[in-house]
C-alpha cells in the first residue's frame, strides 16, 4: 500500500439521533488537511433510518409473526396495530427530521399515532408543554411512539437495541472478552443484518483501503466489532482501526488477543497522531516500532507500540472538523425527556467543537485526570476558533454549537465571545464549565451576547467538606453566586450532582439535597441530574482508594477492559437507599413542585433533618461583588451601538446651563443619558471607539487616564454615579 490509502471512517451504532458524534469529523478534517482521501458515515443514523421505515418495520413484524416469541401484552397489542405503525412510520420520521411540520397538528391532537406503554408516562404532559407549543408536544409524542417500537424490537428481534446504545451491557465493565466473543459467534440478528447490509453497500461504493471505527461509549463496541468481523470475513485485505473514548478509558492495559481477530490496530487518546503514523506505516514511510500509542498483535501477543519520537499534534494544528458527507439534514430532532438540559442534547443539530484540549483544572479526585485527553491542557487562539466556526457554518448551514470541552476556560470563552462580536458572527452555543469565580456577572452577560444559551457544571456533592475532599476548587456559596449571574444573564444552568462519594454520610446526602432545593427555590439553577459516584481505575480515588476511605473489592483483573472498579465505603451511608428519592425530588424541583415539602417527603425510610440554615443560598445570592473602582486592570466592552451626542443649552433664573444628551438607538429601544458636556463628549468618544473596535483591548484604567479634568466628580466617584450605573446596566461590561 505504497500510495496514499483511501480511508472510510465509521461511527457504529448508536450515539445520538439528533446530531453526529464529532470524532470522525475531527479526524477527517485533520487527515484531509494532509492530503488524504477520507469518507465518513454515521451508521447509527443510517441503521435507524433503515429500520424505522415502512420496509424495515415490515421485516420486523414479519419476523415476529414467523417466530416463536413469548410476547408481552404490550408487544401483542403493537403487533395487532402493525398496519397503523407501517402507515405512520415514514411520516413520523419526516416530521422529526423537520421536513413536514404540519404533521404536528394531528400528532398533538392524539388522533394520528398508535399508542403503547410509553404513552402511559403522559400524566404531566400538559404542565410540561402547556406553554411550549404544539410542535414540541408533537415531537415528544412522536418520540414516545419510536420508543414503543424500540421496546418491541428489543423484546423480539434484537435484544441489544436502544436509541443511544447497542449491546452496551456486553461492553460495560468487561474484564473478560468472553461475552462479546460468544455474541459475535452467533448468527447476526435482523438488525445486525441491516447494519451489515449498509456496510457492504458503503464498501462497494467507497472502495477503501482502511476502515476506521470510533468507539466513544460501551454502546458502540459491539456494533464496531460486528462490522469489523464482516470486513475480515469478506474483505480481509482491508486494514481495520479503532480509537475513541472507550479504548481510551477501558483498554489501556489490553492483553486480550482475540479482539485482533476483528481489528488490526487499536489506538489510545487523540487519534490524529497515532492514525497519521499508521497511515505513514501503510505507505512504507515509517517502521512499525515508530508507531504512536497503538496496540496490535505481533507474534501472537498483544504489543503496545509507542516508539514515535514526534510530539503530539498541538490543539491549534488539528484543523477544522469536516462534516461533509454526513447526512446532516436527516437527523431526528427528538424530545426524549422533560429535563431542560437533556432536551438540548437530543433536540436540534449541534456542531461540536472544542475550545481547549484537556482540562485546565485537572484536580477532581473522581475524574480520570491521569489520562491524556484530560491532563494535557492546550488552547487555541480565539481568531483560529472563530475561523473554524465560520468554516463549519459554511459547510453545514447550521449555527448551533455545542462546545464539548471537559470544562471550557472562562478567559478563553471571554476572548471567543469578543471575537464573535468583533466579526458579527451570530451563533447559538452551550457547553460545560466549572462554577468558578472568574465567571463574573459581566462575563456571563458577555457570553450571552455572543450566543450562549446554557451551561452545565459540576456542583457534584453539595457539601463543602466533600467538595474539598474532591479537590473541586469551588464552595457552595461560590456556586450560588456564579449560577445567579448566569441566570440573570438569561443563560440556563444545569448542575451535575453526585451522591455516594467516599465517606459521604446520610446527613451529608440530605444536606446536599437541601442545597439543591434552595438553589431551585432561588431560581439560580433550572436543571440538574444526580449521578451515583463510580470509582474508575484512572482517577485519584481509583489509584489510591485508602486515602479516600474506601476499599477496592473487584473486579478481578482480566485481559480485556479495566476501568470500572467495585468498592465498599465502610465510613459512608448505604448510598443505594437514596437514589430513588433524590431523583424524585429533583424531578419535582425542576417543575417547581414540592419546594416547600420537608426533605423526608421524598424518601420511604427515615432520614436526618437538614442541618443547613433555610437561608443559606439566599444569603450567598445576595452577596455583592467588587466595586468597579477595584477593576482598573480589567477590559471594558460595550455591547451597544455608538450614541449620538448633542449639547443642549438652557437658561434658568438668568443662569445658563449646558448639558450633553447622549441618544442611544438599540434593537428594542431608544433612550437618552444626560451629563456634563465634557463627560458627554468623553463618553461619546469611548463608546464609539468600543462599539467599532473590538480588536483593541481597552482597560478601565485607560478610560480613567483619559477622563476629563475639573469635573464635579473624580473618576473613582464617577464610577458610582447614576450615569455610569445606567450604562453598566445597559451593556457596558468590565471583564
């Protein structure tokens, strides 16, 4: 293979229905920038579209009728309604793709869709969608309809099926390869066969030399191996590669030779460097010893090859993700759950982009901070990031962005926001952050002006003792203030919550719930989700459990995956008891229900009373930040337009007065500010400059130096006048 190989990059089923997982787009953008011929496909989407078609469903129903399945009452009902499902499936798919919006009316009225057990969840539909419109309600109903069909498929022709995963249980905590190997030796089921048919068609069309799989989650591994197995059986000359989040976390100590019956190479961490070096090896330009972070089978044994002397590809050189040849207009915009942040995940198509590589904090003890994708922190200049944003918009025609950072750095977000405003690039974006004090009220307003609509961040265990033990670097009071400022800027806040952290007591669990209750009661968070703590091999807790007061009890090391660890927490509560009550309380709080109920209301066993004062969060929210006089070295940004200035002269009781009138014309209003002529001209000069020149960094002390002499107020005093405070309210930011 001396000439440059043709490459086919595949995302195996299943990740999301609404937007492509970005890994293949990243690798394609990088490799195309180096002259390679690269094609990509999202087989999760393609499988769903083939299965959820009239022809696909007909095959499913026929297989059920021809088989010997022991059907539940629910499945029997659906089989009896098969004509209704066959008649409605393609219109529903078109509706969820945004290609037939008028179908919202009959769906929402309840006269169009056949209904099975998923529709029993509809008790609170009116409350959730009463103010949200007919289209949202219809999409939620259409989503339930698809989930009914998924339940039928899972019960019958494909026990592995799920809309965001495929046979994930075979890959979770899989220290042994045996369960996967056994399943892969069975005859492909109906859905497997559809997937293999799609692959064969694509291989015939593309004629690749190399097929690469991204496996971000356990729910992608079985699909990848089924596809790779088919390639080895029918096209054994093709090279098969695998990378992604699953091998990065689970397969770092891989010793299992059988996986190499399906795959030739497995790479770790960022794929750009290892895959480029493999391609150079295929072309005879690099010896096998000079590969980078790559597992392969040599002489019957698994070998890890990492002899490359080359540095990692820096973040600013990875190129722009390339979404071309993904079927962007065929994704399904579903409304799965009523959690506001989870809805963003599943509703609408989002271009995925990384602001910075890795995590700038990288201390949290529950996180895999020893791994490269978190520990190696690198940034890219805002100008380059906005170049990439503009290229992606031109390519996809879509202006929604999900920044997929571990935690987007606040100053990098500030610079990105200013660059977006400087160029007049209009996007809608959201991403993950840390609730740190750098996110001031002004920075939150700046991010909102640049298109930010939502942020998610880890409150984790809402206990200052445990936050310190986690090395989270935030306090409850700080989280309250930061979430207050995001909310005030019109940005939705989602909190990641954790229970079961090592040594967490029942008292601390209930106190955490009380903090969450107060945060919702103060309306400084609008969305949240409880995660049960899990100990992983690459986290500080997993590497040193004794330090955190827990005991590792398994699993026994195997030849395959090594990530999820079992542990006992002798100093902590019985964490299993609390999960259902915490989830129930949170669900109600998100709907504004039960905020005045005692915390014991949510549990069916005796729990301690909360020890936090009822006003804890209210007091934190009322805290006042630094005055502007202490921000001399911060940057000044004006979000408004340049004003017009006019000096008005008035005579009163024989005395002549001169006032400057600044007139502002903004999108939704016009207003005036009156001040002295000297200050008026000074403000006019600076606000014009700031509105026209986002490229130059002007600090507050620059305005102070230029402040006119001989005024009634000194500059420091001017910073607390109504004139200044009015401008601050209307978009004069100090960041």
